[in-house]
C-alpha cells in the first residue's frame, strides 16, 4: 500500500490511508500542525470528499452536527482520516469471519432529537439499578452526556467526571492519542461522528470507593432500512497511585424500534501504580449493531482488569488493545459471550508486553445456542524481547449447544523473550457426557443438569462483576437468549428468587 503524496512545501501535510486496521501516515511539521488546530473549525465547515461510497452516503448528516469547542480539532482530524477510509469486508483478514452487511445495507441517520425520549432518573433506576452507584451514575443518551439525568454527588475531591469543556488542563491532548495509531476503522467513524466526549480524570492518589456506573442508552428511532447512529466516546486518565472502578452498560431505550448503530470507543491511560477495574455489559436490542473499541495504555506497576459480558445486538464486535508500557504491570481480561438466533459476537484482542515482569491473564468463554448463531475470537498476546520474567496465560473455552452452531477461534501467543512463563489453550465442545452422567447418577433429570451446567459455564467470568443487580441482569439475558435458541436447558422460566450465577 503506497503512502499518499505530500504537497511540495516546507510544511508537510499529514494524510492517513486506512484499509481495515492498517494505517499509513507521515508526520506533521510544527508549522502545519499549528495551522491545522487553528483552522479546525473552518475545515469542519466544508464536507470532504469520501472515497468509500457507503460512508459518503451515510456520514453527511454527522458532519453538519454541532461540535463542542473542546473536540472540534479532534473531529476535524478524524474527518481527514475518513476521506481515505474503506469499510472493511470479509476479504480483510481481521474481518473474514465478520459479515458487516447487516450494517452496510442500512442507511444511517443522526438520532431524531438530541434531547431524546422523555426519561426520568426513577425510570432509569428501575430498569438499570445499581444500588452501589446511586450517587455515582452517569447517563449517556445517544452518545451525549445528560447531566440532568446523572447523579455525581458521591465523587471525591480530585475526581472529574463531565464533558471536555471543563476538563483539567492537558486532557484534550490525550483524546485520540491511542485511537489514531491503533484504533481501527470504527474508531475513525466514532471520532468523526462524536457529538460529545465523557472525560474521567482521577488526580494523583485519589481513590473512588464505589463504582462509577456509566449507562449508555440508544433511543432506537430507526426503521426497517434506516438505523439511528450514535458515537459514545470515553476518555479516562488515572494519575499516579489513583484507583477507580468503572461499569459501562449499553442498552436500548424501552419502547424504541431497536434499530440503531452504537459505535463506541473508550480510551484509558493508566499512570504509574494506578488501578482501573473495568466492567462492560452489552445488552442492546437484538435488531441493533454494536461496535466498541477499548484502548488501554498502562505505565509501570499499574493494574487493569476488564470483565465483559456481551449478550445483545444482532451484530457486535469488541476490539481490545492493551499496551503494557512499564515493568511490573498487571493485566486481566475476562470475556463471556452468548450468541442466540442470528447473533454474531466478535472479539478481537491485542495485548502487548514490552517490559520485565509483566503479568497477563485472559479468559474467553462463549456459548452459541442456536444454529444461526456465531462466535468469533481472535486473541493475540505478544511478548517482546525485553519482557523477561513475564507470566502470560490465555484460555478460550467455547460451548456449542446445538448442531450447526459456529465458533471461529484463533488464540495466538507470540513469544520473542526467552525467560518467560506463557501458556495458551482452546476448547470447543458440547456439554460433556461425564458431567451430565454425574448429575443423572444422583437422580437429577437431564434438563435440570443441562441448565445447571450452562449456567455455571459463565460463572467464572460473571462472578467478577460482583454486584448482585448486574449479575441478575446478565442471568436474565442469558436465560432469554438460550430460551430463544430452543435449548432444552432453558425449558423452565427463570425463577426470580434464584441467586444469579452462584451468588450467595
């Protein structure tokens, strides 16, 4: 792939060409970079020519949207990248098992009203309660922060949660710092369409004792051939010695059509000795399309823990990229995916260890419960030459409950260092006969046995969510998906009094 030619002048102009996840770029000169930032608003007023026909047709309404001052330069840079972006197809290696036609055959539109449907805090709490975060809850509606529906009375001094306009100095420079280099095509689309950015800035040594619950709701105002599109954006900066727990939950607004496209990106920067616990629960409408990117950079002695439960959407994909940027760094990734009728859940992860004594643990679990369901996992762990004394573990376990259910799994461990302890493994199976026999030998019928085994399969991941309300919602979604898939293990309705996934 050839880089784009420069205009011959003393000031080189940066141009980026995207194809799939590949980027070719050249550097700004100091003079051009300065002019670029000064003229961002002027550039944003002119609709650029886009090479990709689908993007050219669907992104016009987002270019005309109002852009807050704090992110105008950021959006302008994404629009520049969008000019040469091509939508990935199954001919691209990283998308060869992911059919995007359900998205590319739709027409995108901005949400009908920026104010969205009429919602109250009480209505939101009834459906998406998290008692532990009653005073630390953020609502994002169609990609836009809603202060009047958020409750942030429980924030300690030194913790900022809000939009970019009042963020601490220097925060704007972090926006896009990872996405521009390794975010992929949907990160560019997000940056071009984003109407707002939620900023979480944790000052040095500040600790939040309760979870910060970020609820993303999509109004779903689309029709059969049209999808409303939102682009939620999160930027988290954890300064040295700080600690925070963030719960991201995605869902549709009750009463909507459910036909929407949620294109979300989260960028997280962890400084030395900081800790971020990150839960991600996706329960979007089965008629929706959900794309998410999570990009993390960890400094030395930092700790990042991700727990993911993905259950909704007809098509969903999560691209996770983690860089260990210092010694003695800890990373834990846990994923639980359930695919029912006509659902495709794709997980691509890239974890790079480049410094001594790094630790990384990844556990991926996927259930495919219908013959038209499909799971995809491509997990890459790279241990570079200087990452001596590294301990990296990767395991993928997949459960296919019906004939013709499909999963494509590619665990990948690249080791360049020579003094490491690394393991990886993968299994794909139905429920084991010896496990079923164990139950039946004790007088438990086959349907109850299957129900117990399927429920316990995800427990190793979902128990890490910790909070009873979250785990109950996950259990209910899993049960509904399995029931729709026709699996015998869900022939009985879920008892509301049952404790979810082994909660005591």
